[in-house]
């Protein structure tokens, strides 16, 4: 009995199945090991290929939102690392090193495309060769991060396939070709290169602005609201972001159908279109040439500052960035704008702490821009001569939207993705400046122009509607001035482009008749149809670019 009890106690403490495994478990584990050993390599190969395909899609599709596909890429990468283990970290051969170098070169192109949601070939050909001093892609935090990860994972996938599965050199060459030719910038350039050149029907329609004949010369203040197109008025999507401008409609003249046509879709192009009545095209058809290196910028064309200079206007420009970008400074200098406040001057106007808090890696915030605009206006208004002043903001630029210090909890300007909040913040600062003008203008007749410089660059906005159906913000608000063309509260629904703003503003301010024409722009108060009305948006785009004759006419000053 004692022996039996001892044995039972021993049996209860050490059950047999803990040290004598059931043969079924052993067999099952062995089968799983055999199965995994057999299929581990194919599974890893498929995971790597799938990860490369998804990363390639992110590289090629600049307009794609990456939330869902990003999660898939993240999980695939994790599984690749777990299954591949140490074998993934083999030193790449020289072919893989070549691919790595190409990937490093391709990353900025992918980041640039993602930052703007698409590639505007005209902007690319006009801006990049003309100077980007003080501009860094680091200002585009999220697009740069997405582009870097996508390119890195694509390159890693090729390296892993070559190291683990003997991917032949042809596969590496194919991957290099994709990065070189399949990135959005290369694709856009190739598409533009094969566009048909239509007969030139526009050069003969370039006309000089009319002579000024006015007894009253109102101050003109243009506020370029970066990327603030009319879609922001949709309260269902953007809430009250546009409310401050909606409140001005009863006291202003609202233009509801000002479209973006070719050559007017980026900041300096929007400024040129609205002040010169011309699209901004490359100086030569697909050529980077010495004309871009000079200081003359459309010098033979008479633009709004030129006309106002002959009428004794003081002329000023305020921006939060550097005027080197896109040759903006050359344009202003070529057309008589001699009072310029840009980033270098702002650094002397404000303390280093204020600059640090306001600077976002590209521009200072709109709060500082309008602080400088108030200072500039107060100085200019001391002179009895009429004044022309343009203010350039940043606000809801595109994929990266700026929040000024007075709209953030820590009083530090940031770039984020909330377009509605950024638009509301920008308009709050613009309203602060406008109220100051109302109080400080000393009974001077004034026309304030609120306009977007171009449509918003955000992929979210681009996905909402085609470019041809979206419209820029253009609103004229008179202060102590009665326009001979339209009463406050008027809405003008005519189809137009930013080129029509120039002669329309001349007519509204009483500096020209209702039928004023300038460049390719037509007054929207006149009888002549605008080019958008006459040709339609798509046809006008096709006639503007590619059009070597129009390029030459714009840069040579033909028609003036």
C-alpha cells in the first residue's frame, strides 16, 4: 500500500505526457516543419514581390492617398523581415548599388510629385531651372516621408530578390528603368513631349493694355490667397473655412467662374496671369536656356505695375518666402515694383525668436506676412500718391497646409494636412489686415482684390472635380470708391481665366473702359468674349501648350 501510494503521488506530480510526448504531436510538428521548409522560400519571394508592386504603385501614382495601401505595405514589410531574418541583410552587389543610387536620385522627383498631387510640366520647366534658393523639400514633411519609404522599399525588394533568389541582371535593369522612366515627373515629361502642336491661333490675339484715362486713381491692394479656390465655400466639406470671404460678397463684386488654364497653375504663373494677362510658358519649347539666367522677365510686356507706375503709383510686394524662387524677384524688378519685403528683409524686421517660431522650412507664416503688410501699408499711406500693393500668402497650399502661430496652441507655425483649418487661419489673418486698411486708409479710395493665385495643389482637392470645372477665388471689394462698372453685391458668372483679371481690374478701378483688353485677357464687363467663353477650357489649354510660336511671342514681347 505504501509503495502504491508513493507511486501514485509520483504519477500525479509528473504526468507521463510531459516527458513522453504523444507520437501524434511529434508527427504533426514534423509535418508542419517539412511544409514550412518547403514553402518558406516561395512565400518570402511572393511577399517581397507584393511589397515591391505596392511600393511601385505609390511611386507612380502621385495622386493616390496612401492610408490603406500604406498599411498593407507595412504588414508585408514586417512579414518579410520576420520570415527572411538575417538573410535579408546581405551586402548588395554592384548592380544593387547602381539601383540604390538611382533610387536616391528618384526620391526627390517622387516627393515633388506627391507634394503637389500631380506634375505640372509648365511649372516644372519654368521654376526648377530658374532658382530655388532657400527652398527645401524638407518643408514637405509627409510627401517626402512617403516618397522615401516607397522608393527605399522598392529598392530593398530588388536587393533581396537578387541576394536570396538570384534575380538576374535583367531584373535589376528593369527596376532601374522603372525608377527612371516610371516616376511621375518622367511620365509627365514624356506625355508632354508627344502632345500635338496645333496651329497657332493665339499670338495674333495678344494686345497691349489700353492707355489710362481716369480722374480718380484708387489704391489697389491685391491679396493672393494661396490655393484658396472656390471649393472651400462648400460648407459640407470644409465647414466655415470660407466664411470670412462669404461675408464680403454683399459689399464686393464676385467672379464665380475664373478657371485655371495652362500656364497659370502655380504661384508666379498666377501672378503673371492676373497682372499681365498672359500664361507663363517656358522661354523655349522644352529648353532650359540662358534667358532664364538673366534678370529681365517679360520686359517688353506692359503689366499692371508698369501701367500704375506711369500714373504715379507707389508699388510694393510682401511675401513670406524668398523672391529668388521661380524668378519672382526678376518679374517684380522688371515691372517697376521697387518696395519688396521678402524673407531676407523679414529676418531684419522681426526678432530671431519670432522668425524661428514663424519659419516652416520654406516660408514664414501668414501672421508674419500680414504683420509686415500692415507695416508696409502704414508707411506707404503717408504719401499722398496712390499705392499698389500685393501680398502673397501660403495657407492651404496643397498637401502641406500652413497653420500660423496665432492658430496653434504652442504659438509655433506648423505645416499639416488640415486644409479647412489652414484656410480659416489664413483668412483670419487677411481679415486682420483688411480691417486695419479700413481704419487707416484716411478716406483714400481703395480697391481690395482677394484672389487665389491658383487652384489648390492637394490631391484631395484634385480628386473632387476636374480642373476645368474648378474655379479660382476672385473678389473685388471697393472701399470709399464707387466703381463705374458694377455695384456691390454683383456676381459675375462669365467663364474666364486668371488672364482676364488684369483688364477686368483696370475696368473696375475706372482706369480703363468696360471693353478693356490686355495680353490675352478680356474685361468681364465688356462685350467681347473671354478666350474660355470663345474656345472652351480644353481647347484653350491645347492651344496654349505646346505652342512654340506663343512661347516666342510672350518672351519676345510680340503684340506689345
